[in-house]
């Protein structure tokens, strides 16, 4: 079968991208990301000496002539809406910023796909990875933090090993949950693994991507001759003056489903993944950190073979493109060999815009490519002075200006995305524009009720304002699709409201009034009133063919929980909790109560009216609390005490009785043994 014959067919092994979300330097959301890419914006930051010193830079290092004060920085990476995800303040402060940001991005990606994050489809898998961080290093070497919450708890909250399980746990996703690590190619490898899992039936929906937040503070780097970092804070992939990359940050998550399922279920398909492949250079390169030609070429050709297409069908290649002399030269040689049958294939690298986002680099590249497909526009690689001479004999051409991505008869728009990891793991993904789908008939009975909810009143107002803006746009989705998505594709949170409207203009007007505190429903709607009261509502069946649509996602408004830096303050320094003073029953009761309050991260002794599990207790906390009671107060606590349905105040009193009665039965050892058995 030729490429022309295969392109519109052979979709049984195709996977749809039904949702995605990301944050990158200069772009808190994907709309801004696309606007920056299309306009050729360089989103790398250059810091002043005052900014660097304020964030803890070494003054002596700043005086080094080779110090470059540049970075692809992700602002507000220390902020987190902890309550939404069920984390206490102490847990949130200890939780690595990578975990925080990745959790919020996974939530937004599911919403972008039209699925409620707390009620996602069954058998949803998670495939993500992250980078090493200052926070994790500082937390893991802080004895005070370990003494406060337990060394195991510190590891669980900071180690990138637990990135995927935290998403699965907090969002209730019961498919495979895997943290992936292949260095710079991590997030594209995660996409490959998710695609394979979908095709063999290990899961029916998958979240795939990666995150890289090495630190939240402003910082530069020292340039070394022959090193990988740029001498001037600019990244120039495939340019004759390419001299290195710039450290970056970012996070990207994509929601994937088998294409046939996505089309049948009315998902908003954003692009189609036709094929993927992964190889490793093995020993076929000059050194461990160096890339290799042959297996990069193999990854490309194998991915296109998996798609049932010839590589020459590509119109664009989003390269790994680090802007290093060796890396670019080898990648260009490998790609030129793989795409040898083509001509005039566009080439680019998003690292020129945002720097090298390490474990998130592949996700940044794939999301960029999907946005270009959606807008039928090729975005430029920036800071190019003159394309590398090797391109003159190559089937590839460097895209340096925004230009239309032309369609072609009989073939969809097609692109390849490459990611290369230190250590030799090469990944290539073949991506195709979304299939054209006729708009379904809008036969819903009017007027329609649009429910909204958020955690706070200001966030509800923000959500209403964002939705109103979408409904005022010339390409606004049908009101029935909007209603269906809001009813089934958003979490039902505590602060609620609704509007009833017959068309998009009326809905936008009422949503704006709601955002400004002037909401009026006229005659109350019974379902709407039940919704506002917090009841579980059974919504009417949508009309025939109604699909989920992309709508603005949740407006996160978390506070700053900071980030740890080696040698600086611990995560314990989080405001908002008072220790118990004057607890009833004397000094021993007060001391025990203080340990309980601290272990469970309660605000004060007034919260001791809850049971252990109501207060968020679990087996790990029990191990830690029992250990502190034994080590600090010489009290062995029976495991049954944590399981009994009694208040914490009564539990505290019983613990004190154990001390007074001199009980010592090795309970902690039994508790530890039980925990080990459960693990």
C-alpha cells in the first residue's frame, strides 16, 4: 500500500489526542504558548544581579565572566491549590513543586478533553516523568524535616518516582501508573508507552507527558567551553552559530484514547498519533552522553513504518534541536537520511523559544506540533542568523518565519516529532491533523441550563468570565455541547451557580452578570436550585450526536508553598498552624496532643474532636506518630487505638493512660510489621 492509499485508512492502530494542557516559560496556558510560538517570541528570561542575589545566588559566582544570567523560567511554580487535591499545608509545603504543577496540569488536561477530573473514564493510565530538583535534594538531606514528618513521607512527597502514582491516587485513575525516566526524551517516551498500552488494551484512556522544574528561584549558569550551555543565553538550533542550549522549565500532559473510541464517544479530537518508535544508541557513539546517528535514523523510519507511511510524506519535523554543535550535526545527519525521499520538509525546534525543558522537552515539542496542525500554521525557530550549511544538501529546510501550512489533495497534514535523551534513548512520533467531522445537529430543547462550580467565589467568577468570552467568539461551540460538557466534564465543587439561556449571546450576558455579582435567574430552575444546594443532579439526556467540546479549564488560585533549596529553611516554616496550649489534663496531655496535632497537620487542639481517619490519618502517619511517641515519651501505642472510631481527644487520653500504666507491649514493632506486610 502506498502512502497515498494508507493515509486515510489504516487507522485501527491510530491514537487520538483528545486533550492537552501545559505551562511553559512565558506561557501559563496553551493559548498563550501558541500566540508566543506563532509570533516568534523568545521566552527566555535574563535576570538582574539584584534579582539573582535576592533568590540566593552566590555573589562570587555572579562575578565570574562566564556566568550567564539566563533561564527558561516557569513563574509561579511554587503555587498550589492544595485543598483541591486533599493535601494538608505541611504535605503541600513538602510536596515537590514538580508534583504540584503536574497534578494541576493533569486536571486541566482531562478538562480539556471534556472529562471530569474526579470522574475520569475507567481504566485510565498515567505515564509521566520528571527531572531532578533542588527541592527533592534539599528535602532528602534535611534531618529536621525527616524528624518532623518521617523520612519515608519525605521521600513519597518529593521523589520523582511517585509522580505518576500521586496523579492516579488523587484523581482516582485505575489504569497502569508508570513514572518514566529516559533523561531528555522522558516525556516523548511516556507518550510512546501510553500509545502502546492503548493499542494492546492495557488501558482505554491515558495521560502522558512530563515536567521539569529544577528549581523555582531565578538562577543562571556558568558557561564552559565545549559544554552544552550557550555562552550568551540564546539557543540557536541548526544555525551556523549554534553554540549551546539554555536551561528551561515546563510541564505538558496529553490525554490519549484509541481513535475509534474517541470518535464513537464524541471526544474533541485535537490530533492523531499514527505511529511511534523508540531505540537506543547502544555503544554506537563516541561517548555515553553523545548522540548517535544510526539509531536516531532507525527511530524515525520505524515510527513511520508503524504508521504505514513513507517518511517522505512528512511536511514538517519538530526536532530535538538543542542548539549544540555536536547534537545538531548528528541529528541533522540522522534526519536527513531518514527523510531522504522527501524535499522541502520544514524543520524547527521549540528550544529556541523556551530553552531545554529536559524531561518535559518532548511534551513541549509534541504540543507545539499539534497546535501548528490545528492552526495550519508553521511557527518559526527564533534567533537564527544563518541556517547550518549542512541543510543545503538536506531534504529539510529550517522554518524561520511563520507561514501557512498548506493542505494537499489526498493526504492529511503530517509531521514527525523527535526527542533524544542523554544515554541514547531516541523517540519519534508521527502525528497527523485531526479528521474532519461534520457538526452534529443541535436539536436540544431550549433554554439550556449551564452549571458552574469552583472552590471559592472569586474562582467561580473567573470561570464564568472565561466561559462568557468563549461564547462571544465567532467560532463559539453550540450551546448544547457547552451544556453537555459542563454537566459531565467538570468536577462538582462546593461553590456553585448556574445560568439558563436559549443561545450563546444570552448565556454570555448572564455569565458576565454572574461574574460581576449581578446574577438573576428569573424563575428558579428546579435542577439548577438542586445543583446550587449541593445535591447530586441527574441531568437530562443530551440530544443525538452532542459532543464534548473544549472549554476554559479550572482557574487555579493556589497560594505559594515555596520550595526548598539546599542549605536554606525547611518546609516546616509554613504559616497557618498553631500548637495546642493549655490542653486539658495537664502537661502530658498537652505534649501528646501537640504531637498528634503536628503529625496530622491540624490547625489547633480544637480539631481533636475528629477521629484519626477523619483528620486524614493513614498508615504512614501512624507509623511516624507511634515512633515519636515511643522515642520522645517512651509510650508504646497498640495499633488498635488508631483504628477505633473515637475522637482524637479520647485517643490522646488513652495514650496518656498507657504511659501512666506503664504499658509496653512492642506495639510499634507490630505496627511496623503490619505496614511492611501491606506494602
